[in-house]
């Protein structure tokens, strides 16, 4: 036992030199009278600047450890005797002592009054210690001294934490993940120092007081404080790199473009309107990261939607960043490695890279990946092989007869024209090639054909019709061999008819037909909608024809297949199956997820029928790729995701930048998320010195990198939900509109100043696209102003391509809508007298390519209108492009009308992202894309009849201003 005032040599060695005599003096805390009675000892605790020692311990009576430990001296060091630990008990006959330095204590010891003397409590590691029966003056005599000793021992830790936080929030953008880490660390440290450190009687240094003040400020951080901290960082960066942002593009970047370059949260979504300069941000952000020393090229992954976009982005980066980052000696070394190595990648080339890195050899790409015709030929040959099986053949014929089209009841439509347009757009026809007016009529016609019964569709009644002033009676079906008439009526079980039909007139017409047949004694069969809706239509028809002694000569399956080939239906089926195979593989669904997806189909019977036919084809397709040792584009994404999820590939990229984000599919989003999260796992699990070897790619993890860090990857996505037009290929607009639900908390920025179209075009286009309430609300202002004539509707005899519109004769030209419009543009250019070396451009746009002039007609147009350049683009192909003037054609209804009323086959619908509730949502966005290609003026060519409803809506918007 050491005497009072004698230093504890083991503790003193922990303190070091430079301590005052007071600090080196060992203080002793005696027992109370009760403790002395039981312990037969005066001293309970000794402490000095180095730590404290618990003496004369007896676990059963005087000293407790909570929770019970299997090794009571694991935290402290036994300095006297050995703790016997059998059955968690300390030998009562031996004196033991536990020694702790102050850094081992989570916070200063606390004194708690009790009748038998003060209790001393403290926590070290995961164990809580309690020494009972201390002197009744223990707290007043020793509490402050112990607190000061603890504070001095832990001051350096606190000051370093505060310093690191200050450095972090000033030297890098305060990401949400970093803020969360700081908050958690501050909360833990705050609990160690407060509230006891507020006592004014404590002799704490000014440096420590200052650190505590900052700790309190960090603890009191609000969302506004965090936002202010972020803003301070942004402003410092904008000022420091002003020259760079002024010169990275031909024109200085706007303030919002610059902010988008600097903001670097974990997840970043830049909503960039049409023509607002999103590519400039992609280039500027990549250059800024390198210029500021936050990254080298190997840290940056740029992802573009397609090869052309990736190539254009590559060229833009080399053109803009190359000279800028190598313009002075300080930047030459950085620029040399920072520009040449920046490469934009497509998702497929990224997938190929990941697979190659993991498997060690570059896989062979199937020739079908880039040859749709060859793939369709294989599907056609495989289908021809499968139909040799009688069961498969019958299923195929039933599918065509009953499930090939999505049936829409007459009761669904608001008017007869909508029904007619739908049937026309979806090319609803019979085995005989007839275009019917209602779906049940197709079912009747196909049944008659398959039974070998001759019929005529919409046949004129063969007998005298007595009613004058009425339209001639056309029977839906006429069987000439039996002089038998069949009529189908849209009447449900209650006698009601569709909304657009007058009930009384309709029933009167039925009565007239019945009387006519009765008067002429002609055979007559009536069929009804309620029979069809109950699945009894053909049963009633068959029974009626049997009663009329109509003979049948069923057509064999081979003849029916030949007929389907003749009608081109098999070709359509081949394309459907080819697309379904790609969507099925591209969805990256396991069997259970696929079953769930199919079960949710709105047309489950049709979906199941199609998938039954598709299954053996998918099996054959997979077998072919496996036997050939090949992969397709869908495999590139699926296998890359698999390798990332398995941890076989770890992303070396710290900055992932995605262009045209609104066009990506869920599997591609899954790939992006897996890339981001793989770097997070490495940063959490590996120490900093191990980061250099974290990735699989040697060229992506250079040991000489001066900026490698353990920070997880940041995700920067650029998109515009108003321009999401690729759902048919699997793109999911909800990944943009509900970004945070998929990727987590996100920082959104906006580019709202367009340099392309004028304010009038912008006003009309914005109000048009935002009729859909699901589109994100944002404002897009125009750099240039427009006038009322910036959006014009031109009405003529026909707005579609006509032969006489392209056969231009110098002496005499027919003034069609197109040529009138081109003449008008030529006149505008003559009046404006713009002096420029670049000829103005005029785009001819349509929903479908075949509605546009062919190459020869286009050549003649350009020869005639030599003052400007005319180009043809489909709406989809025009995305990302711009012209001085835009002429939009094909604005009709019907088979090739716009908005398209073609229904998506249920088997494809089941594999696509969920469709939006808003009618024509994607077609509306597609029209927005078309409208916003024009810089100065857009012309809508509309005929006098069958005009697109979008034209009427635009006309209304043009008459009103926001």
C-alpha cells in the first residue's frame, strides 16, 4: 500500500514530463466509517494526473462490475496480486487493485450519495464500475480534481475531433453521409463532456473551453445550419475557381450550372430542362473535380445512354478540358493524366468491362446484339420448329384468335370515333383481312373462317327494303350459301348500350331488322355483347347455325398458319417474341419476381397465353448463347450486377456521373446503385492504406494517385422527366420523379434557363407537358423572347407526306401545307437578312419515319430551298438536337396518328415499368420533345379532318398566356 502523497509510479509513466507537483501528487479517497468497519482499511481509491487506482477490492461486498465480466481486470491492470476469476468471483482473502488511465474512462467519475457513504461510479469500455462506502466528503473534496484530471487527459482527443470536423466541412462538400457521421461522433463526445463541464469551478484551459464551445455548436446543428455550411463551401469554391468556370465553355457557365458542378452530396439529381446546357455541366463538373484536386481521371465514371452520346461527350471533354487543364505548368502534369483518360462509357461497355475484369477474358458478343434482322430470323426459324408440335400449334392459333390484341369493349369508349381510331391504330383484322368495327365481330368472323363457312362482312341485305328514307340495311355477316344473316348488337344484360349510342334509336333499328327478316322470311341470328362478356358468344352462334343446318368444313392448322403468314401476322408475332425475349432478359428478374410481375398483369389471361408460347423460345435462346459461348446486351447488365452483388468486383470510381438519367431502366439503376454501394463497403471495411488495391482493375487504382480517399462514391445524375420517352425499351420515369425512394436522400439542383427556344415556345410547351400532374414541377425560362407567331398551326388538305408535296416543279408547284410552310420560312429568312456562315436548319418531324419525305424527296426539297438546310427526324431521333425552325407533320388520328393509340401487348406490358395513370403521358412528353427542338418557330401541320387532339390543345394554349 502506498502512503499519501507518494506518486504511483505506473501511472506517472503514462503522464509524461512537464507536470506540476500538484498534478504529480497522489490523492486518496478514504472509506466512510461503514466501509472502514467492513474492509478494515482506510483508503478506497487513489488518483493523480495519470489515472486512478481502486484498492482493497472485494467483488462480493464492496466492489461491483456491471455487467458481470468474466475477466474483471480486463480493462484495468492488476497492480497487486492476481485476480482469481473462477466462476466470476474474486478471492475474498486477497487484496486486489485495478488501475485505469483517464483515457480509459468514458467520462469523469460520478459521486452518488448513500446512507453508508458515497458511491463512485464510472464506465470504462463496456463495463460499469461502482465503488461503495466512500467518505461522506468525497464528492466535495475530490470530484472537481478528478474531473479536471480527466479533462486534461482527454483534451487532445476533443481538440483533434473539433479540428477534423472544421477541416472536413471547409475542405470538402458536406455530404449527407459525412454530416450523419459527424452528428453521431459529436453526440458521443458531447455525452462525455456535458453537462458536468459547465461547472464554472472547474479549472479548464481556454483552449479546452473553446473546443467545448464548438462542440456545443456542432451538437446544436439544425438543418438550416447544415445548409449554411454547404452554401459557404459552395461560395468559396465558386470564387476560387471562377476563372475555370468562366472559360470551360464558349460562354461562361451560369450560376446554377456552376453550383451543379460544385455540389457533391452522396446522391445528386440535376433536373435540366431542354436546352439548358446539361452537357456543359457534365464537362464542367469533370474538369472541376480534376482542377480542384478532388479526383483524377481514374476516379471518374461518365455514363451516357448510347454510343453516339458517349462519343460526343468524349469529344467535348477533350476539346474543352484539354487546353484548359494544361494551360500552365502547375496543371500540366494533372491535365495530362486528367483529360486524356476521361472516357464516357455506355452501360453496355461498362458491363463488358466488369465481366472482363472478373472473368479474366473478354466475352464474345452475340452477332444478334447489333443485328435485329438476324435475331428475328432465328426467332422465325425457332417458331417454325416449335409449331411442328401439335399442342404448341393449337396454342399459337388460339393465341392469335383470342389473345393477340387487347380487346376494348364498345362500352369503354366515349364516342364512336375513339373506338374506330383504336381499332384502326391497332390494325384489328380477321383471317380474311377485314377491318372490323368491334372486337366481337372479329371473333365471329374468325370462328366462321376456321369452321370453313363462307361469309361476307357488312353485306347489303339481298331482299327489298320497304322503309324509305332510311339507310340501306347492312348485315354484319351474310352466309350466301344459306341466305342467312348474322347481326351483333352492343347490348348488355340490362338492355343498356354504349354511351355514344342513343338507346331508343338503337332498339328501334333492331326491331326494324327483325320485322324485315320476318316479312321476307330470311334466316336471321342475333348475338349480343352480354353473351360475349360471359364467354358464351361462340356457343350461341354454333347452336344457332346448327339449328339452321349450316354445314362446317373446319380448316386445318397448317392452312390457318399459312393464312397468318399471308396476312403478315406471323411476322408481327416474331417481332413481338423477339422484343419480349430482350425485355425478359433485360428485366433481370428471378423466377419468383417474374411470377409476381406476371400475376399483376392487367390482362393476365392474355399474358399467360403469350408466356406459355414464349417459354420454350427463351429456353432455346439461352441454350444457343451458351453453346456459342456468347452474351447479349442484357447479359452485360445482368452479370455486372451479379458480380457487384457478390463482391467479385469493387468499383474504383469515386464519382459516378450519369447523363440522360430519365431514360434508364430499373436494372441499369440497380447497376449504378451497386457501383456506388460497393465503394461504400470498401470505405467502411478497409483502412485507408488498403484502398489503393480495392478495385479489380489495375489501371483504375493507381498507387500514385494523390487524391485517393476512403470516401464513398457520389452519384451525379442528369435528367429531365419531361423528356422521358423510352418506356417501350424499359426506361422508368419514376426513377427520376421518385429518385430518393430508390437511391436514398438526394440533393436536387435545377437548370432553368434555356438557350434554345424562345419564351413563347417555352410557355406553350411547358403548359402542355405539365397537364400531367405527375411531372415534376419546375420553371424553365428562356434567354430569348418570342411572339405569338412562334407556334403556328397550319391547316391544309393533308398534313402527311404526299407525293405532290415532294415533286417540286420550278414553274408550277402545288401549294401544299408543307411547301407553304417552307415558303414562309424562306420569306422570314429573306426579311431578317441574317449574315452568317452557317445556313439555318429546318427539321421536318413526325411520330414515324415513313410519314416523312424519303431521301430522294428530301434532296429535291433542299435543292429548291437552298437558303436553309432541311433534315428529317422522327420525334425520338430528334431528342438532344435542335434546329432554327421545326415543322411537325403526321398530326392526325387513326392507324398512324399522334398520339399513338397502339396498345402494348400484355406480355410486353408485364415486363415494362408500371404505366402512368395519366392518359397519353409518354406521348405528351414526346410531343414536348418535338416542340422544344425549335429555336425560333415551330409549325404544326394539321389537316381539316381527323386532327390530332394535341393540335386542338396547343391551339387553346396559344390563345391564352400564362
